[in-house]
């Protein structure tokens, strides 16, 4: 029952908050998929179809609704978002471009060899299977197993990563060759020799990001949600002034006098980590003190703590 007091709800956040590269790639893939099915159904060739749409369809867009749903919505989009947030947009963008370039070179070399070969291994596929191969290696190497016995089937234990591997297994036969090239390219770019070079020399200059932010930022950069002062005052009667009083930017009514708030408030301490969380991380080979300290720094999030421990 509402006693005349508005209930505050947390501000809604966009699914693509903080991941503009993911939003851009997903948007391009979806638009290309719709355009290819609408325009390429007409068999009359045009320069736009031949030069622009067909290459985009081959490397960016899935060829069927099933591939778009399973490979795009359930696999590629969540993993792109996850790794972009962990790497940071600039490093992830540079890493992804470098891996795509190497993977494309490998793929074209293999296709050239297969043209003169009597063998056809199939699985060339059309769509972002290079990206799927890159994400497969990142998922394999960067995401730890937190629950090795998450599910059991016929006496065999599987971790929580198994369901994602099932999605990979469903997609790989459709584009095995480009996915394999992407996997190898990601493996090379993640090495201790190439990754520092990407971090130091292959990131785009600040001017490039500034121009991209001005041109594409309004479309692909989702701002953090803000609480409007009037909404805050309506939700909390203690912040309301007399009727008709204005609201200052800090959300305090201008009519009635307010008690002065302390300038700094101590942040609440997180609760101590559970023994189950400590056991899961110590089972990976880390000492107990480092595990407890890292869990405290990560608000007891086991997955984030594991990533931080694995990355040193």
C-alpha cells in the first residue's frame, strides 16, 4: 500500500552501457542482415550490391534467422560486451581489429590453397565467424571455471562454461574455416610478444577517438543514467521544500531550511567473503590471503576476483 510516498526505483541502465564498439558491431550486423534479405532477394545486380552489400554480408551478417539468434543474440553479443568491459573500449577495439586482420589474411591464404586442391573441407560459411573464433579463444583463456561441478550428466561433471561451449559447438560447423582462423589469430595476438605491441603501438591516437566520438558518439555511446532532482525530491519527502519551491541541482528544496549534510561520508564496508567463495578461488591455486583481499576489492564477486587474480 502506498501511503502517499513515491517509491524510488534504481535508474535503468542500457544493455550497451559502456560498450560502444559492441553496440556498433551489433547494429551493423543487424542492419546488414535485414538489408541483405530485402535487397539481395532481387537478382538484378547493382554496384551497391556487388561492392558494398555482398562483402558485408559475407563477413558481418549471418545468413539465417537461426544463426542470428543463436550466434548473434545468445553468443557473440554477450561475449563482446563482457570482454569490451574487461579490456576497456580502446584496447579491445585495437585487439579485435588486429585479430580480424590476421585472421582474414590466414583465411584468404587457405582459400587460395584450397582452390587448387582436390579436397574440400567445407565449413567456410558466411557471417562473422572470424569474430566467433576470436571470442572462443578469449572465452577459453580468459574466463576461469568457478564451479567445476555446476551440472552432472551421466556421471560426468560440467562447469558453468559448458552451456557457452554448447553454443560454440552449434555454430562452428557452419563456419569452421573462418572460426579456426579467428581462433589462431586471437591466440597469436594474446601472446606475451604481440599483446604488448598492440597495447603500446597499435591503439588509435586520441584524435581518432575524438572524431569518432563526435560523429558516432550520439548514436552508439550510452550515457550513464542520472537521477533528476525533481524525481529525487518527489521520492524523498525530507528533500521537499514548501509548495511551489524550486529544486536546486543537488536536489535540495529551496523553500524550507535543510540540515547541512557532512561533506564526506565513509563508504560502507563490504561483508566478509563466504568460505565457499574463498574455497572456489583457492582451488585455482591462489593463497588464502590474496583471495580474501581481492574479494574485498571486488565486492565479493567471485568471477571478477578470479579474473583479477589470473591477470596478476
